[in-house]
């Protein structure tokens, strides 16, 4: 009887060696995955989706098919889908998603411009997104701010931004949707201070938080701290990683980051502390969606398809069910 635990350990070690060998063949350093190889603990309850931004627009159908085939449960789509599948075509994409067993989790409101220092076209634009996505049976609308992380805004500017976001959130709720604010590198929400300013100026009832662990890490925030601090406002999370060289450059010469090439990479191949992120999710008992969002051109493995495989496998090793 005493030999069975040893056999189990040997099989685990062999599987681990095979995994490291396969990653080495792809040029992935074993040390980069060390944090993903430990026992992740009990399975996490979160449904897992994938953002179609990873693929070029012309490969949209292929993106959906790949996401479904790899076992993801939902998708986040870009704003152009609203125009491409308007009116009678809304039923067409709805039937496609249903056939692939994919939930339309989120839609990026990319045409809405929320500059802190002025008003824009955001109400009309977001209403059009909301009308489309509600017909599709979606859940979340994503907005970002259009602020400058290096600019100091007046209290009146921040208050105005917050009021406009609140109005958008209230309108989205009228369509059965939830508005989520996505702090993004290159915007006011890039920094921890800016993120706090936006969330402090908005009503938690109307504006929730989309915590993108990679954008926050690149901007100098601690994703685990943000998750714990704003747990009641989390609607879903974006998972991707940050290239270590990009994170280091952001600390030295922030303005050079976007000029030096794609800053992001696949989960487990960069500098984000996913063990800490997962522990924070466990601590606050967050059971909502996690969406993998690796922008087009950020793949380090030759394209969005192998990147999606790597991301799925990394999520499994972290304890998610995909």
C-alpha cells in the first residue's frame, strides 16, 4: 500500500517534465512557468471566456470557433460587431454563438469617448451598443476613460466624468446590462491614483469595475490589492500577462513603452503575479467571469491560436475550469 503514493508522485513528475519539455520546444523558459506548476488548490468557480480582439477582424468566425473548441464558455467582442451584425443580422450572430455554446459576455464600447475635460457623444453611442447587446442577450458593456495619465484634472473635471459614467450605467441597466469601467494603460485609470479618482467619482450602483490585471500591473498598480479593495464592484476580470521588459521600461521611461512593441503576452510568460491574483479572488470569493484578453499582435507563440492554447493551459494550472 505504501508504494501507491510514490507511483502517483512519479507520474506527476513525468507529466511536469513533459510539460516543461513542450514549452522549451516553443522557446519558453521553464522558470517563467514556475508559479503555474504548484498545486493550485480547489477548483475556482469562475466561468472563463476569451476576447476576440486576439484575432484580426477578418478571422472573426474562426476566432469564435477556436474559442468554443478550446472549451471557453463565453466571449467579449469589439464594438465593430454592432455595425456588422445590425438589424436582421443580430439574429444571425446570436444563432452562431448559440450553436457554439458561447455566452456573449461583454461588448467593448470603443466608439464612446469619455474625456474628463469635456463632453462627447458617449450617451448616444453607448445607447446604440446597449440596444444591440441587449437583443443579443449580453451581460456587460465596457467603457474606458479618455484621460491623460500625465495630466492633473480639476475636481470639477473628475466629478463631471463620474456623473456622465453614472448616467451611462443607469441607461445600461434600463437595457438589462451592466456598465463596467476598464482602467487602461494610456488613460487616466492607468495609475492607481487615477483609478481611484474615477471609482470615487462614480456610483457603485451604476458603474462596476473590469479589473485588467495586465494593464494595472503595467501602470504600476498591484492587481491583487485592487481586487481586494474593490471586490464589491468587480463585474469581471481581464487576464493576460505583461512582458517583463515592458514592465521594467514603464518604471524607467513610461513614454517609450508603447513605442517599443507589444507590451503584453500569454498568461504565465510575463511578470504578472497570477498566484497573488488568484489568491485575492479566492479571498474575496469572486465567482464572476474571467476573460482572457490578449490584443492582436501581442502573441509570442506565432499567432492567436497557439496563444489561446497556452492561455487555456495556464488557466487550468491556476485552478480554473476550462
